[in-house]
C-alpha cells in the first residue's frame, strides 16, 4: 500500500462541556493552526451564549471557520457542512496552516471524513406532521414506530434524539425505504484532503462531566442566555414563523427549553433542570457515537493534557 502523503489535520472531538474550545485554542497557538468548527449550533448567527460559541477574544487569538453561516430560520444540512468544511480545510492547508477540526456533532464529522449517502430532500409537510404527532404522543412512541420499520436505524438513534428520529421517519414516509438501507447503498466519497489524527476529550468519570455541564449552564444563565433567547423571539422571521419550534436552531439544547420557559410553559427552576438534563442527554448521545470511533485516542481533560500534546507532537513532523 502506498504511503499516505496527504497533509495533516487534527480532529478534536468530545461531548459538550468537555473543554474542547480551550484545548483547540491551545493546540492552534502551539502548532500554527486554525480551527474549523464541527458544531451544528455554531453555524447559526445570534446563537452565541447558549451554544458556547467562541468569544470575540478567542476568535481574535486564532482564526475560526464555519461560524455564523446562517440565520436561525435558514436551512443548513450535513451535506452543506461537508462542502463548506472541505473548502475551509483546503484553504487552511493552502496557507500552510494546521487544520484543527473541533466540535461535538458526530453527523458532521461523519459527513466530512466519510461522506454521506444520497438522501431525498426534506419535506416540510411531512416534518410538520411528524412534529404534531410527537407533541401528542411523545418522541418515545415515534422511536418505537421507527424500530418497527427500521430496527437498524432505531438501534443507532437514541429515543431522546428527536431530530434524527424525525428524519428517519421522514425518509421512510417519502420513499418506503428505511434510512438504514439508503445509508448502506453507498456514500458520496469525497476523499478528505488531509490525513487526520482523531482525539477525543472526555472526562473518565461521568459525574465530572455532569458537574461541568451544570456549571456551564449556570454560567450561560449568568451571562444573559435568556436575554439572548428573548432577542431571538423578537425577530419577525422567528416570531411569525409557522413552525418555529421545528427549526433546528430553536431545537438546539438549551434554546428549546428556554423557549418553553419564555412561553410560560415552565417555571425558572424547571427550565434550569430541563436544560441541564437535556444537555446531559446530548452528552450521552455524543459519547455513544464517539465510542464507535475505534481509531481515536481518548484523553481526560482533567489530567491528560500532557499526553494529548505528546500524541499531537508525535503525529506532526518535526520542525
């Protein structure tokens, strides 16, 4: 087999609140890199506090790519991300920099590094009907329905992941073919332009991650997260949107719970508890996906930064 002569890149993956932003910044500054965001919430403008978007100071320290690409009401797919990320990585490499792919959206990493199976376009009508059923019956019931028609997909999709449940049922209703079959029939393989070292940053103890999630959620509240959501609700494009709750930006963890609270559906304590619980569930799904990345190296952010830095140094050529 011929040697892989592609330039090099780092993929820094991990669950939410694991410390990826700080680690990516440190790696970029140490190795003359630029950060390519792999996060489905960070593509949206105006979603700053609740998405833990890198601050203006952090973006001034290191150049970031794929932030603030869309308004919250505008569509953005995994295929859009893959195309944009390929262009960004090629741009970083062309300027002699190290691309650092940093984020926690597994579907985006998969789309970028492995390619995506061709899929039918989304149907707003079918999505609205599925959402209406979910409001009546609950997502667990729809997950059970998915298990009946596509057990392979249901085994991969958690019952608390409404966006993926909705898409899988949508594909089934549109085509009569399970999404798992679509995925197995082939992916569009656009060879990634770099050889990638995969790193996972995750606390070894789940309780530590839960503490980090709770602390970050409280810090977001103190930083004005609810005011950020109030500003979103005041935008005509969202205030007048016929299916605002179905928008991926508004369904993002934290934003969905804040929207309900500001609608008067919950009290402040319930909102906080629901937001923290939803973030924990997101982290659980992320960790499940990360465990399938058999070629990734795992590091605990509490005490293994030196080992992580050594792994990166061993991967990169000596200067």
